[in-house]
C-alpha cells in the first residue's frame, strides 16, 4: 500500500518565499503604475547624484538652477529635486558622482535593498530567534508599501533605519556609547525632525543619570556618546566643507528661499495649519509628542530598556512630526516586527495566522489609500499614518491574549517538588 505523501519543511519554506516574492512583484507593479511616471523614472536619487556631481566640480549643491539643469539631462521633471538633507550627508553620497547616473543608480538600489532586508532580518533574529520563521520577514517587509516606495524613490530613509538598528545592536551587544553607536546617531540625524522624540528620550536618560554620580551606569556614560557623536558630526561636516567651504551658508539660504514647511505634506500638523490658517498649529502635534515622551519616560525611567521602548518612540515620532513623507514610514519596520514577534513562536496556528493576517490587512489598507490618492502630497494619505498605531496595539493585545492562554494553572495537589508519576512507574505497579 502506497504511503501518503508528506510535504517536507523545505518545500513549505519554498512555498512561503514564493508567495512573498509574488506579492513583492505585485507591489512593485502597483507602485510603478501609481507614482508619477516621470518622477519615478528619475527618482529622488537624482538629487543626491547631482549634489555629489556639483560638489566634485566645486559648485553649490543647493543651487536650484544648476541642479535642475543637470536633472533635465537625466530625464523629464516638472520641478527640480534638490537635496534637503544637512551637509553631513555629503561623505555618504559623494562617491556617487564618480560614476555615471545609471551605474550609481544601480549601486544605490543594491545598497538600499540590502539595508532594508538586512535590518529587518536582524531585528527579527533579536525578537524571534527561531530560524524557521525568517520567511515572515520577507512576507511582511516586501509587501509593505513604504518599503517598496522608498526603494522606488531611492530615498535616504533606509540609512536612518540602519542607524536605528546600529544603535540597538550596540545596546544588545554591550557596545553602548562606542564610536559605532555614535556613527549610528549620525545616520539617525540625516533627517533630524523624523525621529525627534528619540533625541528627547536619549537626552532625558543621560540627564537622569546625573542624579547619582557615584554609580557609573550606562546612561551616565551617554555623555561620552554625545561627545563622540559631536566629533563624528564635525568630521562629516568638515569633509563636506573641503569641497565647498560655504556649504552650510548655502544650505540655510536654500531653506530660507524654499518654503519647505509650507508645502502640502500630508502630516497631522500640516492638516491643522491648512484648516485653521494658524501657522503655529503645524507644530502642535510635535509639542504633544514631547509631552507624551516626558510622561512615557517618567513612568519607565527606573527600568528604561531601548529594546522595549524604541518601538513606541519610533511610532510616536513618525506620527507627530510635521515634515515626513509616506516612504519615511519604512522606519516603522522595527515596530511592526517587534509587535509581530511577540506572537511567535506559537503552536496555535490560528493565533499565528491571525497575527499575519493583521499585518497583511494593514499593508493592503495602505495600498488602497495610496491607489485612491493623486500623489504623495494628497492628504488622503493622512489615513495611512494611524494604521500602524492600530496594528501595533492589535498585535500587542493578541500577544497578551496568547500569554494568558498559555499560563495554564497547575492541577490542585501537585507541586513543583512533587514529580508526576511516569509511565514506567505505572507499568511497574
């Protein structure tokens, strides 16, 4: 009689990876059809390539006319794409100007994809060590619209994601306040406004440590971290000034002449400003975010653990910042993976499937909203910001429910000192 055929684990793993990459292909096609075709063909990467090219030739990387002249040679664009990052980004993008646009574009794409996938895999390894569930990272990460969009637009947010992961790596591996962690802070500072609450929490932990100078703690040594961060920031900035001594004055002049904060960026602060016509309301969510950070830190200051608190800090920062785009939500990948990992491993397939479906449903919701919008400046995209907060809460609630189910009370009359009768002893009797 023929034995029933069983599916081996490798076959199941291949099937899961096939599903993940199929969804990735669908996501890429969807983004390519939805994003403005001219801008997608050129990409925000053009701003970094033109800035590095101008610097290597001794010109102003923030000169709108010169930038636009170079970009029009690359492809059609309705408006110039100027690098808006501070000058200390220059050492990271300057090598791009040594290659042609297409060659540097491909190298940048490989680097970004490696960073996003590598950071996601490392985070999952820390939160869910089981190697048999790594397919979950591919499934969730490669079906996330912000991940796909940031790779299409070739933005610098993955470098910030690398900074966040680098900071946590140093915390997990007893390398706190090292030069490596200071370098991670430089990456996080490439968009200072995006993770502003991270800086608030980091400063609070260092200030709180000053209350007891007799006990050298990790938080007290944060001041060494700030010093090293300042040295690296000065070194990065000095490197940029070698190629353009006036780069900082040119940067601030560009910010003054370009009303960046007046643009229609779909954030909660801009929504308040446009509907109240009161400029200060644009920063109201950030003030609320700072108040929340103070309250959150005061409750957990005695046992502050970046492994547990970083997801909340990232979530609150992205939700309340006044300047952020949809692709910047790639920085929330650690948040989603942390919340999802609380439900792994699990023997209850219904529970695990529910957690995965919640993530996929959230990703699908973001895709639907993006498909109904007219562009990245459409305020319909404002509905995508709270969805990750809801997902984070739902996954946390599901994990607590799982923990409650697994905490089965022991039978009455049985204690840990007493050993349950074995099958062999019963048989002997």
